[in-house]
């Protein structure tokens, strides 16, 4: 019997670093490598995988918590790197990328779908203060998983692109009251709260209510701020808002937490 669907693990998600792992019978892919090469290697080890087996790294945008380990891994293991043109330009002078052989650099245009072996991956733009940030929907054998973090809001266009996936990694970056009362400079608070910032716990829940459908079985809360959120509060906000919208939380689908430094279990979709 041939294997269908694909496997994934959220290696790390948080304001300190992000990386997502995906595998099919033909391809092993990372999305972002926002921690040191050593830490990414250790996180892959938690799910019994090795960096030398990775075929490609897809890059969402040039912020350090998404590209910290990209250059090191690319040089050491020779994997292909994919980003859109503006993100490549923004990374040109980044200390994290350094010198990478031009043969490893590839363009993944925003709004396009690329086939990697036996999986189709669609990119879509988000609203964030980076050059041209984009996230991804992974599709194989009528199954799909969506990554959607690092956006200040979810437009109707975005919600349409990501609707009715089997699984989601959705941003629950901050609790608005904790952020407002916290020690961040006012300008930074304004940036996070803006349309080019990050989704709050409430925003992430509202986005899920609009996007999820009867196929949806798993929702992972991602990119939590260490300073401006509490894991239990993020989880409770999501569960409560979904329940208030009469969605079968805990019955039809489950809500899961992620960690900035521990990989989630390698899961089939």
C-alpha cells in the first residue's frame, strides 16, 4: 500500500526562533531555520531525523528568528534554499546567511504553487514589516497543512487561500493587555499591535473561525511571545472563542501548543 499524505513536526515556534519540518516519501523540507544550526540539528534529533537528509529550506522572510541557522546549514549540508526575490535581496547582507553557493539559491515567487517531488506547496503573502513575507500551504493526496504566523491581520484574501485545511499552525503572538502593560518601548508595542505586526490571541482565534472547515482536525498555536503571552492564556483564548462560535473544539478537532525549544511529535496528516 502506498503512503499517502505527509508527516510534519513544528521543531520550534516562538519569538526566539522558528522552524517547521515536513516529509513525504520523496522529500524532506524545512521551513525557516531561525535558531542556530546546532539547535536545529538537536531538534531534528528529537524526531529521529538528520540535517543531512533535508532537501530544501523554504524561507518565509528575512527576520533573524526565521533565518538564524539557514546559512550554516546550507553550507554544511548543501541543501537548496527557496525565497522570493525581495526576501533574497533583504538577506544579501545578512550576517546569518553569509556566503551560500549561487547554485543553492532558488526563487519561490509569492502567490505561486511549486511542486517538490510528490508535494505541492503554495505561497501566499502576509502583512508583516519585512521585505515581502510569505507563508505556505502544503498539499498532497487531498490533505493540506497551513503555516500562518508573522502577520498583523488576516485579510479575506488570505483567509480564502488557507481555508479548510486539515491542520494549521496559527499565530497567537501576544495578549493585548499583557503587551500594553509590559516593559517594551511604546514604539515596539505599536509595531506589534499594527497591521504589520503580529496576531494577538484573539486575532488568531478569529482567523481560525473564518478559515477552518469540516476537514480541520488540528490547530497548533504558534509564535508565542515570551514577554507578552502565557501559553495557558493563549490556549484558553483559542478554545473559548472557538466554543463560542459553536465549533466542535475537543470533539471535531484539537488545539495544541507549540514550544520555542522542543519539537512537536512527528505527526501524519
